C-alpha cells in the first residue's frame, strides 16, 4: 500500500484528500481498482488529471530518484513514524526527510514567533536554551524566530528539527540555506510535500500543524496580533498540546499577539522551568 500512497502523493493528491478516502474506505486500493470508473464519473477536471497522472507513475522510479537526491521516506504504518505526529487528526501518510528520523521520537518543544522580531527573542533563547537542552526543538526553518530557535539549540549542543512548507528540492528563504544544509546532515529536516513541490503561500499555514504535531508543547516568544505563529498555537490547542507564551512589553507590537494569548489562557513563561515542569526530564 505504501507504494500506492507514494504514487498518489506524486500524482497531486493532498493529505486532506487522502484522509477523506481513508476514512470512507479504510484503504487506498479502491483508487487503482476502480480507476476507470472514477475517471468516467469524474466531474472535477483536477481530479481526473490526478487520476491520469497516477496511471503513468512507477513507484520504483520514484524511489530511485529519491535515493539519488538523498531523500528518505517514512510512512504512517512504519515503526519510525513519529508517534506524536500520528496522534493528530490530519497526519501526513508519508514524511519525506533528510537526517536522523529518530530525533522525532524524543520529547520536543516547538518554538515559534515572527519573522520580524526584536533582540528580545534572542535574549530569551540565550537565557532559556541551556535548560531546554533535554528537549528537541522544532521550528519551521524560516528567517527570524525559527532560525534563531534552531541556531540556539545547536549552539547549546541540543537537537533540532526543521519542518518545510515545500519539497526538499526547493529552498526558501535563502537566508537559512546554510543552516538547513547543516541540519540535513546532522539533525532532521522533514516535509509532507513531494520533493518537486515548490513553496506556495497556502502551504505554510498547513505546514504549521506539523510543527505543533511533532512537539509536546509550543512556545511563542514574540508575535504580532496577526501572525502565523498564532496559527501554530491554535493548532497546538486543537491537538491537545501544551501552549506557552513569553510576555513582552505592552508597548511593543511584536508582543501584542503573545500577550493577548496569555490573557486568553496560554501559560505565561518567565523561565525554562515553567516549561520543563510539564515534561519528564
């Protein structure tokens, strides 16, 4: 079945579509078994296009190309698939990765915030990261807070996981290219998208559910009132994860979102032990 899942992903079927089929039929075999009927009844040209693409794909060739590009896969029914991620409602059926997938089996904390931030973010990380070293740090390899969190974990000898909002054969933004390359060699970088999938705006909010899904809790440092990091926080709540916020100056627009979430019930963190008391370390 995993070869079929791989072909479905390459044909353009989304994780959401695959879950719809899986909930309805309990497997994906019906797609290949009833291919002709589905194609005849297809009223959606996009679906018909995916079905036609599916017929042309060869899983062996796909795996050979993945191997040449040093990209590995782990499927939802395999032992190395991250246990935490499988708990979420819309988990990916396959993860494409470079690095050590076993890092995704450790206790983890996602750290998120704005691409625009002040020195306050780095000060918080410098103060807290030495004590957070027992936890694997998860973030999105974007510039700003994401990069700060990954780098701080590495500087303190910790572990870190980057989650891409596109396929492994693309890179965005250019500012984090060297960091990502290092993490692919020594840490872990994952994506639910096939390697050829380029960055699209709608994929980044979708990616955020994996950042929270791979972690036991989510920490927001600086966040404006409208921020992708707050989307991640909301997804963490939906996934029954712990949520933490660093309070900031009431005069700073960069802390407006995180301060608001503290007022709404997120746990306020003043030091690392406010987080660690919820973990077994």
